[in-house]
C-alpha cells in the first residue's frame, strides 16, 4: 500500500544562540504552554523537564473538539544542531518532526544580531485512506502548520527571555 505523506516546513529566526534554542525546544513545559489552546499535556513517559535522545512522552490534547493521544519518541539528537520526534502510537499513520537549528546573523555590532534559524520539517499522513487524504488536503496541513508556528512563537519568546 502506498502511503501519501504531507510535508511542510516552517522557519523562525530566534535572537538566541542555537544551544539555547535547542534546549528550550525540548522543554516539556514550553511545549505544553505553547499548546494551551488545545489543553495539551504530558500524561506518560517524560512529563516534565527537558527531553533527550530515546525519551518517550505521551501527549493528550483536544483538537477539532475530539480527545487525541499521541506517544512520541526522540529518535535522533545532535545538540545543538537537530533532533527528531516521531510518533510511536497515535492518530497519524505517519508523523515525523525534524527540528533544525543553525547560527544566523553576524552579531558584529553593526546591526547584525547573532541568533538562530530554527527550521521545522514536518511529515505526516492521516489514517482512513481516501477520507484521510481529503482531510489532509482540506484541513490538516494548514492546521498543523499553524500549530507549529504557534509553538515556535513560544519557543522564540522563551529562548529570547533567557
């Protein structure tokens, strides 16, 4: 069976060094704060602090008025350049989220600010065959990219406030 995969990227400039942005991005508390609209919380696995390679966390949230539960694994990790979280169990047929962090700007005192270009690469596919493909096209891609943008605003604020 061929699985259709939706892919999108979101880039955010953060005025903090890559290591700081990397660490903030792995904070369970920053994540739950960024997802407060959906009442997301960590309910199993690592439920507080900073995630690391091999950690699993089960998230519970409400999206589209329905309860969702997803367990993710930090499957790749190279501080401060990137990490990957992937769905182990949950509502998607496939979910993979790459987090990339690269030095950005010169920090030379002439208007160039040293910071980080944070780039998220998300790949997912919905369950339910043709109905899932329709949901991806009509709703999910835009909804998921907005969630990542919202999360990134929280990561940016938390990293810049350090």
